[in-house]
C-alpha cells in the first residue's frame, strides 16, 4: 500500500475530484469539514491497474469529547447545557492561592487587576483571590527564602479543601494528590498534625514533590509531619485502616475542561476508551478505600472536575451518611455558580460570568 496526499478539487458540497497520476476519481458523499481535506487521512492502493484512494476522517480527542458531552450533558443539564457548553469552550478563570509560607507581598498586583479575596472570612483557611475579568496574569514571585508567592489554580478547586473542614491536630490523607494544588491549599491552614499525600502515578508524585518544595518550608516537610507515597489508592484499606480524621478523595475523571481544550494526554483518545469506561468503577473503589482509611466519626470529601452524573452522584449514592454542604455553597454563591437541586452533593458549573469549574463535591461521614 502506498500512502500520500493528492490534490483535491471541490466539485460540489459533497463531491471532490482527486487528481491522481493516471486517472481522476470522483468521490461522492464525502462529509463536509471546516478544514476541507486537512481533516482526512488519505491512503492509496493500486488494484488491477486502478488507483483506489481511501479517505478516513480524523477525529481528534477534543472533538470526540465535545460530541460525547453534547450527547450526555444535553439530557442531564437540560436547558442550561448551552450556556455551560459555551463557558467550557471559553478561556477559564484562575484564582491565585496566596502562599502563607512566603513573605512576598503580591497583594498590590492582585488588587490592581481587580482581584478580591473570597475566603478571608477565616484567616487560617488561606487566601484565594479571584479576578473580576475572565483572564488575568500575575507572575509568581520567589521570596528571599526561596518560596513562591502564590499558586494559580481554578478557584473552585479550593472548595473541596474548605468543605473538608480540617481542625487543629487532625491527621489528613490526600488519596489522589497530584499535581498538588489541593494539597497546598490544605497545608495553608497550618492546622494539620500529619498529612499523607498519595498518587498512584510515580511521575505525577514527582511533580507533586516539586510543588511542595517550591511552596512549603522544609520544617513542614519532615517525616513527622508529611509522607509522600505512590501506592495504588484502591488498596489503601489494606495499607492503613481507621487512621485519618479527614480524607480527600479527588479522583481521576474525564477532566471535562482539559478534554475539550487539549489533545495531548486526553482520555478521549481512541487508545484510552477502556480506561475511560472503567472510570466509575475506579472512582467507587477509591472512595471505598478512603472510607476505610478514615477513623470512625471521620469525614471524607469526594470530588471530581467533571459534570458526569455517572462519575459523581452515581458513585456516592451508596454512601450511608452524607453531610450537607449547603452552608458552604450559600457562603460562596456570589463567587461561583452552583448547580440547582442536586440530589447528592454540590457542583460548581462553568458560567461565562463566573467561569470556574466544573467541580463536584460530596461530603461523607464514617459512622463505625
């Protein structure tokens, strides 16, 4: 088989003329594409003296993701899906999580760009600044101590950490911690007695370690205060049961916004179909392991960055005791757009006026 690209000429809206070396072949019924023939893989084969040309339409993962979301979320979200769709396809808004461990003052830069702190009601929780405009850029500064001044992240990602409600002296497990934004937010409270951060991926754990070294003083990274591991999170119940006061289970998911914007490392790639279909099972196993790791009376926060009901409510619906997060959502209803009338948990929906999320979270309490 020979492969190559030949010259196309449009004959009508659904016909192309292919100029080959020895013949001109007319193709009928070729689907229209915005990029014309650039959206096709072209291969040729000579058969009985005739050159046969095969056209295979390219389907990048981002396009497959959008097709899947249109089919799924239009029914799940109904009339609000078109506005959520537009927001997902628009540039996201970031928040700047201030690093309490750094003395570098970036407040003037943030405030000059119209940013305001939306969690300063409790100083010990940390400070996260959100911009009024969709996009803002504040360069990260490194203080004389070598620590960076702030961490840019989706501001809605701070909410699961606030919902976890870590208290003084708590032992905390972050079961799926990489890349490290939520771990860093938890450490800003400076209330944790001992923090265990885990991620099944060794490479992602290395990235997590670099983040912590860039933002947290060495005295807070000692073995007595912090442990970094790369275990299979689904097996944590066999490793360490009945141990932690708080457990954050921020599970792998379809990462909707990334899936729509980036073809690299996209879970909608054709070679990752099986992995994507197994996500709800993996998420349920991780949640069960997190529950087993919590001590009786301990609390578990399950979170994702997807709108998918099968990865959100369907995973937590078997939980025995769900803790209401309504007080938290009422506190931040002027900053984020929350999904109305969810059966279980709370979810930040992307919206053009508040383009954060999606973030789903559900808080559970272990009874025995």
